[in-house]
């Protein structure tokens, strides 16, 4: 079935679901394209109707996660006039996630270095550029929030972009070590990281 049909779109979504599970659980390098195809229930060759390569699939997952994170930030901060409150909400919502989203963020943080270097194929490169644009948008949103707080006197006046980068680094670094069902709960992580980020912001 061609990928542009409803069934094709459904199969593409299933491929992404399986790839997220495999890449997040077993690691990208240890996951074979054949294994993904087998779990989806199609031949390995059929995967290429939907993704040009395993790397194309990985970059797509990364872009989708960046889109989700940006959307969540905007939804929770829109209309919140106090910057300190908006910052706390933004940090908290970063950890209001499903087990699948935990895997997506783990994948993103584990392979973010891929975004630094141009890709050899057109589709991979287009997805890489899309992801880089989303990273810049996320950084801009957090920077603007901190800048607003500084202008209002809620935070000490510093370089808002630099502070935003430190805060973001603290928020996303969790996904390199956090495991669902591990000793640390997301509630504990949320409390600890929120406190640390607010101290960095200067509240």
C-alpha cells in the first residue's frame, strides 16, 4: 500500500512506535532495521517506502519529540504573566510525560550530536535541518521567558540566553539516566530539578 494512503500513514506511525521502543530500550546501534521490520510485520525492504534509512527514522523521532516539547512549553506558559510561575510550570511539564515520551527524550538526548553534521542523503538532511530549527525555537522561547522575568525584576539581570541554556541543560540531562520504574520517580525529579533551575534563574 502506498505510504500516502490512510493505511500507509498508519504503517508509518507503527514503524515509529516500534522504533521508539527499540531505540529507547535496546539502543539505536544495537537495533537492526530487520528487527524493526519484523516487529511491524512487514519485510525489511518495505521499510524504505516510509523511511530512507534507519538514520532517517531516528532523525524523524528526534524532530517529533522536539515538536512535542515545544508545544508543551507553549501550552503551559501561554497567558501566564508572572515569569517565575511560567518558568516553574515549564520545568514541571517537562516531566509530565508518558513512558513512550520518556523513551523519545532518551533517544533525542543520546543522539543530539547528529544534528551538528550535514547528512549524506536529502531526506536525512531535511529532517536534520527541521530538528535544528526546532532546537533554536525552543532555546528562543526559554530565553524570552527569562528575559521577560529579568525585565520585570523577578530574576537578576544577566545574559538570558546563557541562563536559558543552563536551565535547559539541567532539564534535559535527566533523560540520559532516568529509567521508568527506577529508584527515582518523576515527581522527585520534577521537585529537585525545578528547585535547582529556579536557583539558577536567581529566584
